[in-house]
C-alpha cells in the first residue's frame, strides 16, 4: 500500500480546493522552474534548479532526462538518491486530487535506480536502491531494492537475486 496522507473535502471535487492546499504563487513559480528544466540539456543545472529552487533532495550524479515532469504543487516531497537516471518524459507525482479527497505522499527513489522513459510514479511510493523500472511503467506500489519491475499494472519481473544471477556484464 502506498504511504499517503488523505485529506477529505466538502463540496466540489478536491481540485476546486487546490489553492486552499497550496499557494497560487508557489505553483506559478514551480511551473516556470519545471518547464525551463524540462528543456535544458545541462544535467547539473537541472539538479541545481531542483535542489535550490524547488527544495527537492537530489543526489550527486543523478540525471533527469529531457521532458521529465515533476509534481508542480509539491516537488519538495520528492527525494532522489545518487547516480540515478530518470528517463525521458517520466512523471513524478506527490499528490492526487480526487472527487472527495486529496492525497499527498513522499516519493523516495534510491541510489543507482534506473527509471525508463514514459513511466509514472505515484505519491507515497519508495523505489529501492539499484532497482530498474521498465519504460512505460505505472509505479503504484513500492519497488524492492535491486528488483526489475515493469508493466501496467506494475509487477516484479526479476527479484534482486534473479537480477544478480542474470547480470554478467560487469
């Protein structure tokens, strides 16, 4: 189960309450920073922008590919370890606005993780060190360290032990 905090709302759906939950100008600033970073080819500049301007925790040598979309409202809830690759057009969401509630949850991505292109990581998910997430995966639950996962719905394709047996490239 994902680790999220639930906040019920009364009246219209929770997205109508968005600026009661996050300041408007914070969203505007975050949107501008994220859009500039999505298109910049300079990996160290992206990481600096995410750390300094959005309050994210980003490890050394972590690479965010072109077009990665971070949570515009709560990027500070995203932590990425060192030497990790986040693939092209991946989305990292730390919030969910639903009909009768909204949910917030931290995203914790470990060290030396590979997330393939066009994946989506939902709030409250932890991806363990050394894990590999196949392209196009909806990460809706925790990923064990060293595992290879993929699909929609996501499933474990190889465990850490199976990956170690298969890994003869080093």
